C-alpha cells in the first residue's frame, strides 16, 4: 500500500444553509443567520451532514442547505 493510499487527497467541502427569500432563488433572507454546519474532508461526509441538516429543518420550506466544493475553489485545476 502506497503512502497516497493511506492518506487520500483532501477534497474539502463546506455545508451551510439558511432561510431563502424566495423558493425560486438562492438569495438568503438574513446573512447573519446562516447556519455553517461544517467543513468535511470528502463529499461523502459532507453529504451526510447536508442530509442531517436538511432533515432537521424539513418543516420550513424556505430553509435550504448546500454543499460547496471548496477543493475546486482552492485548486481550480483539479479534475476531482
């Protein structure tokens, strides 16, 4: 097993959400009230956190959570 296999490349993902002004856009009602769930080392863990956050707020149709691929912003030449 190579060193790379032991330590796979970090592909950071941010999970956050907030209440939207409209169901037809992605403009938030109150930027100060955004819920930053966390930063995760891969998409699989970020997706779990996204799903849990979305399920906690299922009764609020205006509430939306997102997964941002931080690794693509940090290294735009990455093919991952």
